[in-house]
C-alpha cells in the first residue's frame, strides 16, 4: 500500500495532536510540518522524524508531494489557507470554525465541490464509540420521538482576568468566542446523534471579564503547555462572549437548550448532553467517555460501558480495545482520520459519495448557527438558520 503523504500546519495544542493521531494510522506518512516559528517546526519535525519543516504555508501549497493538508492554525487563517490548498488540489482536514463568517465558508464548500477536493472539518467528538452507539439507538427508534435535547459544555481555562489567549481577540478568532469555539462542537454533536437539524435559535450572551490583562511578551507554548511565564501585562478590552446560553428548536419540533462557559471553575472539558425521548433518555459526559447513561420511567436505569461486544454493530468499529480498556480523546482523532484517509484511498469524491466524517458542509452549517446566535442576541428574538 502506497503511503498517503500528509502535512500539518500549526504547532500549538491541536497541531501535535493531529500528528500523534496520524502516526497511529497505517498507510499515512507525515511528510511536512509548518509553523510561523521556524524553530518550532524544526523541533516538531525532529521529534517525529518528519523530513520537511517549513516556515510558510505557501511553501506547502507549492510542494507537489503533499496530498493532504491538516490546517491547525488560528481561525483568521483558515479561509486563506484552505482556499489556497483547494486550488493546489490538496485534500483538506481543517480545524473549526471553518472560517470567520458564512460567506467565506459557503465559498469553500462551492470551491471544494468544483475542484473535487475531499474535505473534512474536525468535529472529532462524533467518533467516540458511545457517541456512535447513541446515534445508532436514535436511528433504530429505540428512544422514540425526541422531546428535548439539553446540556452544556463547560471549561475553566479563561476563569481569571489574567488568563489570555488569541481566541479572545476578535480580529483573530472572529466575532464569537465561546459559542464558536466549544458551542459549535455541542451543536454539531446533537445534530449528528439526533439526525435533526437546528432550525431556530434564541441566544443570551455575556462577557464577564470585559477587560483582561494581556501579557506584553507572548507566552511561549509547545504542545499545548506553557514554557514561559508572563511578568508584565497590559489591559485589553474584550468584545466577545465568555458565557452563553441558547434556546433551540429542531426541525421535528423538538426543543433544546444548552449553556457554554469557559469560566466554570473545576470544569476542564465537560461536554455533557441528555436526549429525552418518548421511550427512554440518553446522557453522556465527555469527561467520562466510556459510559452512556440510559434512563427509563418504568424500570431501573442502565449504564452502557464501552465494550465492543455490547455495542451496536455500527459502533463497534470505533472501539479498538476490549471492554475495561478505556479509550479517550486521542482515540477519537484517530477514528476520524481513519475514515478520512480510507475515503481518500478509495478515490471517492464529494460530488457522488456521502462520507462518514464531517465535511466543509457541516462547517458551513455551524458558521450559520454562530451567526444566528450573534444576531439573536443583538436583536433579542428568535432567528432562523
């Protein structure tokens, strides 16, 4: 089997996570890594025996050997880089949000279709085995009619006003912070499991820390960890939300509500949901990913554990180890990339086949939801997607 040559742009938290996941997939060769920090690119390349280290993504676009590009850059670079790679004929895996607005995301969807470039967006939470199990149960009508979808996604990494990250700068991250960053994951996951599209939203957004203390010198990070400590700060006005709640209406008439926050002390990455149906309910917590709660009115509740022998046939392929052997975040990246690279290897194209992974079309829908949330908050009314 001839290896598919891939490259990763970006060396923050998620870039190395992509690299480590790709190294676990047979038939994929990581041929290049790109960073605006040449020393960082060389460091990662040396760590993972990657032959090429570029300091400019345009060098990658011109590299005819690279077949697939993983775009792990800050949000404001997504559109320009994705567009250039499509025009260069390279398949793409992009971090989310896909772009800064739906006009740009619509253009990428159209261009990728015209150029027959395979495209994926990293809504990786879909690929937990028990998420696939939940989806299978909904598809088989085991929970009945969906009444209510509710939950939250809570973190605490922006808890203090001295916490700073480029995601707080709207010029880099876009008009929305927490809704676009983690709310997009929650919305995508609920639509994926339920099979129902979000049709209307009513949003309440707030900014707790309206002024933050930004380090005067950039904080150095490598593989998602700080390697330097700031000593001097300057005040920065913040114009994006750090807490948000949304009422939702789904296409079958089901109702929903969720809260997202990056100021919830002690919550590191708690994506939690419950889907309440006419036969039973399902609930799952990303911090306890190997258990799926099943709720009943007429008999004791159940816990389904991540064990291939207990899962629906469609979900078993995503559980690579026997019961009692936990699988987590790194494994769902691998699961998603396996689907992407199998699709590329089979020579399929986005015009004639429905892939088993989220595409730029899903990324475009999430941009529309984010924009609807912002408009809803400004105008204090329901907004249709």
